[in-house]
C-alpha cells in the first residue's frame, strides 16, 4: 500500500451533529474496506476540515469503493499522494487545482 488517500469534508468544530455524521461515515468505510486493497486509517479534524485517511495500492479504485458510503448531499473532495511524497494529486472533484491537509 504505497499511497495515502485523503477524503476531506469542510466542517465546523461547533457543529457536533455533522461531525458525528462524518465520523459515522468513516466507520462505515472502515467496516466495508477490503483489507487487501485498502486500509482505512482513521480521521482527524481541525482548521475547518475533517479528513479520512486510507492506505492503498490503487487510489482511484479505493476512492470508488469508499465513496459509495458518502451520502449524495455531502460536499467533499479527495486526493492522494505517495506515502513518502508531499504533494497531493486531486481525484475529486474534477477541476480542483490544489489540495492541502491542515
């Protein structure tokens, strides 16, 4: 698993209901992940964002599998990088130029 995939949501730390919902999404992803192809490695939140981290050998396939657990009304974005790299490559949404993890 040579890549880190990050699925990112904007979140206000004071919005406890939304934060709980996003944590539930991470839990569903973790339970559904095929351990041989993707390992969901938890989440963090702060600076207005929540990030779900996963490790995989195929970031595009991992995202396709994990995104089925994101409700259609959620706004999110995703990118990946090599585990030893600094720069992210955006996967979603199309046209997003930059991706950072605070």
